[in-house]
């Protein structure tokens, strides 16, 4: 464990030293608080996942035993209503596959958006539009249902510093997405 941390520190030091002349230091100085910690969490997850960047950049929870899909969906939607984040669409992909005669485990995609925050985000950085709307995926795996959503700390903390009002608004969305995971896994609201 200590050797791994020592290795990471050495790699980080070499990387920073190597890239310092390329504007990297300026970019690092423009990040939000917690960027380094978030980077290391994603790095660790990426290594654990054998280089699967999608796995490394997602939050994931396993749904509690006995909780049905509809309970998960209802709990997630309740958070959206309570936190003023609109459900802007659902894609019951497994149902569509079954309608096409293809057997499928559960694959249900839900999309959420707070329009005011979305507008402020793309005004700040138009490329953030690629993250819109926030998605929550319910996926049946071998051991049951799992819920996935993007690790919003990555987009918030590892991005350039936001004005305080925008940071507060994006943290409210981030916290709502986290709450969706927690309430969805238990099916309670």
C-alpha cells in the first residue's frame, strides 16, 4: 500500500516537473479545490478497472436485495421532484429490445436537468453541454440491479474555477444526483 502511494507520488512529481513548461501549472492553478484528490480517486478506479475509463468516471451503487425496478425509478424521480431537477426523459431500453424480440436484462436510462443551472453551465463552458442532461442508468448485472451516474466531482472539481453562484448551483445538482443513487438503491423516498 505504501509503495503504491510512493509510486503515485513519484509519477505525479515527474509529470508535473515534465509538464510545467507547457502551461500545465497554469491550468492546475485554475482548478477548484479538491481537484487533486478527485483525480487520484479516478486514477485509482481506472487502474482497478484495468483501464476502463467509463468505470473510473462513474458513481455506482448496487440496489438492495428485494428492491424492485419500479421502486428504484420512483425513488429516483422523487428526488428529482424534491430537488427541482426535471425528469426530461426515460429510455426503457430493455423493454424496447424485448419488443424487437431480443431478450434483455434491465437497461433503463433516466435523464434529469435543472434548466437554469444547465444554461449557466454552458454559458461558462459551452463544452459542458456534452454532459447534459444528467443521466441515471439502472442496469441489471449478474448479482442484481445497479445504478450508475457520472461522477460529478470530476466535472466540478477538476474543471476550471467557477463563479461562486455557479459552483453552488452545480453542487446542488451534484448532491441531488448523489441522493438519487442513495435513495434509488433502497427504493425509499
